């Protein structure tokens, strides 16, 4: 005669998914928070080289000036008058903001200066210009 094994009905009948769901939810929250801190202009810019370029951690508002004169803020193409209006709105929400202008090395200096004037007219006096450190 064979002995039969009797499994108790109180045994574990599957995989507990609660810890895995908690882990996935925590990862999702982590990536949502991290991506909100990454700021980009939305267009590719070739920054000019500069021997005296310094790394600065400030600069909450990024503005890009393309070689053809197009201005980009917050991944949107804007006109010169819109720069001032957007800066005024952002500055009202967060008065401590600073601006970094990322102008392409082939962009006209006059266009970059007009953007700087609009930023200062919008109420932000701290404006930086992005460049690559040449290291030479």
C-alpha cells in the first residue's frame, strides 16, 4: 500500500504580489520626481568653447538661441516678445529664478543680446551664458 500525502488546506497557494507592487510603485514615484528636475531647452545647441568657462549650478530657466535666430523656451519655439511675458510669469511664481542662455556658436550675437534685454525687462537680472570649457 502506498502512503498518501495530505497537503493542508492552510498552505500557501500562490505568489504574494504586494511587495512587488510596492517596489514598482516606489520606482515610479522616484522616476517621476527625478524627471521633474531635468531641465532642457528642447533643441540641440552647439555651445561655443571658452577657456574661462565655469560650472555654475544655478539657472532654473533655460533659453536656447538657434543659428537661424529661433528662440526656444521650455521645449517650445517662442518669439522675442513672448520671452519677456514668459519670464515675467515665471519670475512672479519663483522670484529666486535665474536664466541661462544657451546660444549656438553660429547664432547671431545681436539676437542673443535682444533675448538678454527681454529677460532683464522681465525682471530677472542674473543671466548666464552657457559655454563648453575648452580646457586648453
